[in-house]
C-alpha cells in the first residue's frame, strides 16, 4: 500500500501548477489592455455577494480563458505538427473550446468582451512544447473556474459547472498523454482571478495585440 498523501504537499502541488502555468494571462495585463480590471469577486474585498453584475464579470474572465484556450488549440493543430493521440486530443478540445466561447458569449450577450489576438510563440510550434503548455493551461483553467464557484449566483454556477467538468476531463486527458498522473489528487482547490494573474506574472510565452 502506498504512503498516504500529505495534504500540505497536495496544496503546494496545486500552487505549483499555477506558479509554473505558461498560460501567460499576466502577459495580457502587462500589455496594458486592462483585461484584469474587471470587478471580479476577490479582486478587492473578499467574498462579494453573488449578483448578476458579478456573474457577468466572472463570466467575462472565463470568456478570456476560453478565448485563450480556443486560440491555443487552433494554432497548435495548424502549426505544431502534432501526431497520433496528441493530435486527436487537440482537434477534439479545439472544438470544445470554441463551443465554450460560444456558450459564454451567448450568456453574456451585449456584455461579452471582444476576442484579443494571441501569439503563442514556441508553445504551438512543436509537439513537446505543446504538451507542456497544454498540461499547464488545462490545470490552471480548472483552478480558475473552481476559484469563482462561490462567487456566482446559483443559475450561473450551474452553467459554469457544465464547462468546468469538461475542463477537468481535458486536464486528465492531456496529463495522461504527457506521461503525468491524470488524477494526482482527491480534491482540487480554486484560485481567484487576481491570484491567477499574480502567480503567472513571470510567465510570458503569450503576446497580445
């Protein structure tokens, strides 16, 4: 029988996923586009009461993540020379992420943010680079969604759950393809949007225009 998992080690591992995450969301903020000036719960005083206005802010943050993922997989399928099961993963998930974008845009209506332009550099130009980036991107996305669950109204939470459950499957699938444990923990914590941004400041394979 294996040694019982250390809760503190698990918490550290979760933070490491965010810390190492090459999603590079912080590059958006560094580009001066004001992406993270949204009034997302947790950005200021902790624990704002769920409200339709807060739902919109959180869904726009989620939409930014989905724009990012959709663009990432589209570029990887085109340019990374993916093969076999890795290519099959990227093609399936690319479709999923486009569907998530459409889902959130419909939910937000006229409040939906516009799509930025992305440049992923080396992360979408080879299969090894793609695998590394995709593992971190999917795990960070799950943390970001989980981090906002308590800040949503019940109808919005139900809608978000339909996406985050799929994102969790993506994370497990790509981890297995990359030779990593697909389900290394019994539970995942979340990360607030400011925490995601702060933790990813030192990354930056992404450029935006």
